[in-house]
C-alpha cells in the first residue's frame, strides 16, 4: 500500500485571553487497498483474518482461518465496503485487537502526549 498526502496548519492567537488555537488539517491518500489476490484484511491474528474479498468485481465480507480455509463468505454491496473502510480508519481502537492491517492510523501516527484544545476537550 502506498500513501501520500499534505498537511496545513492555521494558528489563531488571542493575546487578550492568552489563548492559542491551532487547527491542523491533514489529507492522506492511500492506494492499492486490495492485494493481488483481491484481499483486504482488516484484522489478522493467529487464528486467521477478517475483511473483504473482491472477485470479478463482486465484494464479499470474509473470515478466513489460519490454514487459508474460508470460514464465512457473504456477498455485500460496494457501499458496505466503502462504509466499513471509513469506519475502520476512523476507529480509535483499530489496532488494539489482533493486527491492524490497512488504514490511516499507523503506530507512528498516534500522539504519545495529550493535546489540549481551546474548547477544554482532550482528544
């Protein structure tokens, strides 16, 4: 999988309230989601993997056992695949179970220290 992208930062300073507001926007582009076998695994552990399989333009949600045997295979519409990819990338817990295979959150991308926002929230 290849990735590219760009980042922009906008900084607003209010000296009267002694506040700084930083807005960062990052756009990342990933290509090559499905491998040469048409597989898009989301999770993998010692018992197998789960994700999507693309065969002749048809998409399937699959669970594959460690020996390569397909345990479950259900045809799904393209919109379900798109929504599942979106949900997986946006999932803050992605990677905490098994091995996160595809997505925008790579281990080096996570913040090690909390960020404090002007609205008082921590994310």
